[in-house]
C-alpha cells in the first residue's frame, strides 16, 4: 500500500520533468494582439502560457558592475500557433508592451524517465563583508524576479532609513533609472493617489513665517505596511507639487523639512503618499485636491533679524601695499600703505539683502611717483581711523541677480574729522560668479576704484581678480593696482583669506603687496 502511494505521488513529477520554457521576443503589435517569433517548430501549441518580460540593465550596488536583469510585464495565452510565429491577445495589457520585449512560453514535452540527480558541489565561500555591505547586498538579492514597483519600494525603504549609507548616492542614481522606466511602462497620474491605503498621525502647524524652514513629523499607525513615504508640497496657487523622500526613524516616525524657498505668502500645501512592500502606492494624509494647508505670513522686522545659520559673518583682514618695491632710481622714493579692517555683515531675505558695520585704519607714507624724500623734503604721512555703516539692496531681473550698495564713512585723521563714502554695483550672486564695480573716496586719504571679477570654482574656494586705480594714501599721483584674492573655506564656519597685488604709479615706480585675514560665519 505504501508503495502505491509513493508511485501516485511521483506521477505529477514525472509528467513535468521535461517540460521546457522556450524564449523569444515580440516582433509585432497590432490592435490588442502581439506576434512572437516562436511557433510550432519549437513545440508551441494553442493555449500555452505566455510570460512577458522587460530586459533591464542595472548596477550592482557595491561593485557598480553592470547586471542584466528583467522585470515582469504581464502574461497571456497563445491563441494561434503558426509554424514559426505565434499570436496572443493581450487586451488592455497591450499598452504596456513594446517591440523587443522577451516572451517565455511553456512547452509540454513527452514524459521521460528522470535521470538521477548528482549532488551539486558546495558554492565557493567569498571573503567576509561588513554589515553595511551585507545589508545592501541582501536588499539587492531579494529583488530578483520582483516587479518594478517592488524594486522601487525596497530601495526607497532602504534610503529612508539609511540616508547616510556609503551606497546611498549610487542607489539614488539607480532609483532615478527605475523611476524613468516605470514612467515609460505606466505614466503616473493623479489616479494613483486616489485611495488611502494607510494612515499616519500628524499635527500640522497652522501658520508659518515666509522664508523659514518648516520641520514636519508623521507617526505610522501600521509601520509594517509602509516601505517608503513621499512628502509632496507646493506654494499655494502653484499647479504642480515637488516631492521629497521622508526619513524613517525608529521604524514608526517619518521626518522631513519643507524648504525655506517654498514657504511663501499666502500659504503652503502638502500631502503624504506611501508605498507598500509589495509595490502598491496610495495616500496616507491629505490629497492633491484637498492637501494639508499652512498659512504663511510676511516676516516682521524682528523676524528679519532673527538668528538663522549662515546669515552673520565677521571678516578681519589687513593689507600692505608697496608702490616702490621695484623703483631702482637714486634717492628715497618710499611709497607704501597699510590698511586693516573688521567688518560685520548680516544678510536678509528681502530686497534689502544685507546690512553691516565696520571699523578700519589707513596708514601710509608717500603717494608720489617722482618725489625724492630728503631732510629738506620729509616724506608725507597719512593716518585715518574710521567707522562705517553699509547697506546693499538687490533682486533678480530676467534670471540675473543685480545688487547695489554703499557705505557711509566717518573718521579722524591728522587733519581732524573727515567723511567718505563707497558705492558699488554687482552683477551676479556675491557667493558665485559676479562682476562688481566699486568706487570709494575718503577725505585726507584719497580715492580707490575697482572692477572685480569673482567666481567660485569649488564649494570650498572663492576667487577674485580685480583691476583698479587709486591716489591713496595722500591724495597723490594716480596709480593702477592689479590684485587677486583667494578665500578658502577650510574649516566649518571659518575661512582663510589670502591676497596678493602689484601696484604702480609709473613704469619705474611700482611694487608688490599682500595681505590676508580670517572670516567667521554663523
């Protein structure tokens, strides 16, 4: 009796032992039908099962080697099998397939007695890997054969919980590719957001101040049902939403920050969309038509001067300019100047872009190209201690940032109280590429004009090159000055400033200069 039971159980296995899956591709799409390049010659028969796949090229998350993989598109049955081609009716699925997609058809082969299995050799053991690498490899391996939505959901869940992973940047690039492929297969529209599939706890703020970030936090009611979550947001009145992947904390919290540039009057709207581990997407809080709303008010004057990182800066710098370094004529042609200043600047989010105050010192001797200093003609000296108030206004016109500013200078020199002023006009952002025109005049010292090109070749380096004219330090002969400045943001919130220059009043009367300083930002 036991032997009969064993034989009965073995029959299904024998019947399918030599069934074969043959592969081909879609060669024609017509109405709601597809034609594939495999037919009766390879055993395809009417009613055989058809599976449609899309070949994709992905990157290994660790080695970044190219990996050939596939995603399932759909399935159907053969409705007509020709000698070399077969036909299948897809219905609405036909909109998701394209020429060249891979098809696999199950062919029922005659039963053949099975061959005894030989034990497979044990797989080779690779070198040990660290926990972070092992985790990302586990996520990648679990995606084999999964749908596009499941692959996306699994990577998004990994990123939302491991945004600081060393593999995060590479995975984001792969996600962009998967999102593009999903859009090709099935463009996303508002219908995908129509159903609420989970709920989250959230206490929205009612009002906010324009130009300030808004942190938001959500609590998952069913953490196991959520693979990833996106926050969609827009300034009120905009037709489209921006999106950000929310950060997962302690499995049940979702956190994000609404950026300052979208916090505008009169308000801000947002809603939350989630994806489940099986790739379904839907709403969790709010909808595109009925989002969560925050009223935004214009900042008061006190808000403008609130404590915001990066708005305040102090620069301490000193320069020494020598106009006679290369003057080889006989006699004393000394001509030099020393300047030092401390500047405080505070930036604002308005048409008044910055205000500042500062203190400076001028000290110099000479100022003339051909004068020989002697006991009978002692060298002229100047000195001026001053303070100033600074303001700069600006805005964007046709995509170009324009700004104008000035200083009111007041101080005391060898001739007593004196006044001065500075005007400037800048094309371009002050922290990026810009061209500035600057003019300054100070009683008892003289004038200085500059045309300065500034640029930022890297995030940590600011570079400026300038050419100008001056008659400082004694309202003397006019000379030219060629200068360069490098500001290195070497340490967080602290920068190192280095300056070098050549200046001269004639071809025979010229010299070099230099200086430096420190910048502090908070």
